C-alpha cells in the first residue's frame, strides 16, 4: 500500500486500489494489489496508455481490470467498441457520470442498454460506477431497481469525504454500494488518482480480498455470495448469523442500516436491550428482524 494511501485510509481494513487513465500516463504501480484501467470512452476513444499501464500492473503483481466511460451516444455501439478493444477475458466496470468537456450525461436507460449489450457480446460487466451526486442531481434520485435487478451487478459509489466517516457506504435508490471511491487525490508515483475501497467479506487477509475482488469483477458475487435480505427466525445469535455469512456482526449491522435506511422495530428493540445491558450480546435475535447479509 503506498504511503499516501496509508495516510488517507488511516489503517482501515479493506483493499484499496486506484482508477487510472491516460491522465496519469504509464506510471509505476509497485505496492498496489489491484488497479482499474480505463480502456475506452464513447464510440471511438481508446486509452493510448492502456497496454503500458496493464504491463505496469502485471509487473507489480497487481490484479487489473478495466473501465469504460459511458457517454450519451448509442449504448450498443459503445458496447461493441469497448468489447472489440477489451475482449471477454478481462472484467469491466462501466463509469456513469458527466463528461465535462462535452457535457455528455448518459441516462439510466443508456446505462442499462450498455450493460445488456456488453453482456450479450460475452463480456464480463458486474461493476457500475454511479456517483451519488450524479444519481441525485442528473437522474432526479430515482429507484435504482431497474439497474440493480439486472442481476450480478454491484454499485460503486463516489463520495470524496474523510474515509473514517463511512459516508460512501450509505445506500441510495434502494441499492447498497459494494465499492466506495473515497478520494480523487491520492498519489501513485507522484500522480493523483481516484482511490477505491473494497471490504469484501471483511477479511483482513490481502490475498483473500484480492480473490474476492476478482470474483466480484468477473461474476458479480463475492466467492459465490450476493447481498440478500434475511429475516431472522429467532433461533440464532447475531454472531451465528454473521459467521454463516462470513461477516462479523458490526458489518451486518452497518450493511443493514445502509441498505434499509434504518433498523426495523424488532432489530431496534433487540439492540436497545443489548446496549442497555438488559440482554446479553449472545442472546438470540428475535424472529422477524430484517438483516442485509452476504449469502
């Protein structure tokens, strides 16, 4: 992990990696465990530094995948252009935001159509970068169910805030982020980069986190798991539920609060009793509590 990254993340658990494009050029990537490299934009642009940047990633032993910058031009033509330059062997993230030079603002339907077209070509597309500000200001804060329900698709949020606040993990549009782009100014080889955080299943082992990121990029799941609702039956403790989900209790509670916006009455009352000392932390969670877990 680069020194700048360590400072920004404040020793937080997780896997931290940059997005890079021709803006950074062909830079050394030593010390990184993963990197996302821009491949294409619109219907004609190809990153001239892509091959050199991939070579640097491989030299550093860093897992690499790609991203396409979506514009408001024909999404099917964009998918064909991207696939022709990337192919099926490398995972792709679609980047949905304003193109400041042209003012391009892709719609949700164009976002959806690009994903469908790219997948139909045989490409692996399971990450959707959609900043909260773009969803709110340009799309009018709609439900993201049409995107989320495409299946095997993870939300990458963007909130350039102090990492310790955790604000980038908050859900929006009925979708909870799996990756958070938390900074646009962390330097790698002297070049400022966008940096992302991936917590995966909560492991502290780098190799495990890299394997989980690979799984997410190529399949849309973390080791075969996806985020799903779980309604408690009253016969398990929170620790037991967390163990089955390969998570810890704190992760489940945070994911639940982020996804649903609040704890339901059953879970709220249970936690109040636990924190108030009236109930042991090892007590079974009452039936009917709704959680958001990896399954």
